[in-house]
C-alpha cells in the first residue's frame, strides 16, 4: 500500500474510533424520558427515543463527532437538527425522533456535557 493511502486509512480508522467513543458516552433513553416529554410531545414512546438516538449516532457521526446533548440547551436542538437534516438525510419523522431524543437527554441533567 502506498504511504498516502496508508495514512488515509489510518486517519479513517482513527476518526471512526473517536466518533464511536463519543457515541459510547451518549446515554440511552429511559422510560422516564418519554414521560417527561409527554407534555411537549404527547405519545412519545421509549422506542421513538431509542430510534432517535440510533439515527443521531449513525447519521451525524458520519460527518463529525456527535455532541453530547448537554452541549446545547434543549431549546436550541430543534434548530440545530433542522440546519443539518438535509446533509444527514433525515426525513420528517426521523428528524422528530432525533430532536425528541436530544431534547430529552439535554433536559434531564444526567449527561455531563461536552463532546
């Protein structure tokens, strides 16, 4: 393998490990999260939140490290997701699941923040 290709391969593996490390720090949604969101988004289920987490990790880490939800106030997440939805190829329902997950985890105080 040529040195440039080897360097590119190493960089790709390193980026994947870093993104995976950030994703590993991202906590799972809980039934309490779904209950807490009920006034704002009636009918939100744990499955909706889990799907939102999965979409967030898969689609967003393809281009950059994922941010822990506490990195931004809950009210800022909908606009941030809207800005990136096209690049992340999120459909309307997928966008909603990602937003609900991020808002739920950002608003519970359990996630320490950072990237």
